[in-house]
C-alpha cells in the first residue's frame, strides 16, 4: 500500500512516516507542497492521501486541494490531518470529499485507527469531532450564511481572520490584489455586510484565527 502525505511541518511528516509504517504502509511519499502533492498523486497513484489544510498557500489551502482532486478522482480515500477543530471547517472538508478528519493533537493510536478505517473504505471522525459537527448542524448550520460561500471565498475569509492584508493574501494565493478585493466585495454581499470591519467581525467570530494579529485592508 502506498500513502501520499502532504504537510509542510517536517516533524509531523516524520511522525506520520513512523506511524504509517507501524500501520502497515509499504511505501510513503511525502511533500510539503500542495502543488507537488497533486503532481505526485497524478504520477504515483497512491492508495491513500493524507493532507493538512493549513499549508504554504495560506490557511485552508488544503480544501482547494481536496476540491481539485475530486474533480479528477472520487475513489482515492483522503484523510485530513489538521489543527483546525472548528466543526464548520470539518464539515466543509467532508462536503468537498474528505473521507476522514483527525486532529494533530490526537494520539498515535487514534491516527492508526483512522488510517485503518480509511483504507478499509470506511469514513472516520473522532467521537468528539462527530458530536461537534452534529451539534452545529442541529443548531441551524444550513441557515448559516457561511454555508453559501465557495471554498476559495472561505480560504480568503480565513486568511482575513489571521490578520493578513489584501496584498498578503494576493501574494499567498498568487493572484492579483484586484482579485482579492473583488472577492471580498462579493463576500460582503453574500454575508449581508457593508464594511470591511463587519467582514472582519464575521471572519473572527466564525473561523479559526491566529491571536495577536493586526488587521490591514
């Protein structure tokens, strides 16, 4: 069995390698880049893909990878290995096509358990994550305005929540400043807000953020 691991933290990569060997993976292909990860998927045809969400392209860049993968392949199992425990983010990853989701602070035993489930064709969520997603949906997730935004808009909103400026986001995503500004204007319309501060409030209240950041337009 061949496993592709996409994560830009060397310690995490090494830890995954050891656990996956213990779980029975014969070949482990690793990369710290989502772009290279997709190229390796095309060339190596791994049996399972393990991907982080927060990569060098910015927060939640892994969601874009999952979406792109599912445009080509609905069969290869994808296990998300992330620091993001927010049930909205978990739900978005599953909606885009992830087969399982585990947190980076989970035990080695649970990582192996998740890997065994995914390779057996079963979905996997920890009991806590599953409960949080179910609770969120029971409280009216379908009425949440964030449910109407696209995965790219979600990625940009999450970068705003980290305190990044339009210029920084444009550089991270390799697009123009105008593209980011236009997307944020569309977000304001979708989320029924008029100002940048109101958009920031929604980003901070609803998405994972990095504390101690300042916000610049």
